[in-house]
C-alpha cells in the first residue's frame, strides 16, 4: 500500500511539473515587451489642394464686371473655407484617435 501511495505522489508531482512546463511559455509571452511605434496618418490628397487665387478687377471695370468678380471671389473663398474646415475637423478626429491609442 505504501508503494502505491509513493507512486501516486510521484505521478502527481510529475503532472504538476509537466503542467508548469507547458504553461511557462504562455507567461513569458505576455511579459515580452515589443516596441510599437504609432504613425500619425497622412492627410488625404483631396484636402491638400491649394486654394485658387481670387480674381482681380481690371483698371476700368464696369459695374457688371465688379459684381461678377465679387460673386466669383465670394464663391471661391467659401469653397476654400469648407476645405480648410474639413482639414481642421479631420486633424482633430485623427489626433483624438491617435492619442487614445497611444495610452
């Protein structure tokens, strides 16, 4: 009977050692530090287009030419403002995501 108890103790000890040997790589894998460098995303190409120059009046412009030029410049300015606002909004969103991921 004593021999059987000794055999069980040895077997249980060997099983525990085997179990620990199998689990050891799992514990060391979690503690390994891998350097991760986050890269801030690139700005979309459609947002990098420069705003066009505003039109200038001729020296002797008629009133109709002035109102036409003002209308064109007004439209050009606000189209550019929309693009600029899109860049600002895109940057803020990307910066928030970048900061959250970095923590």
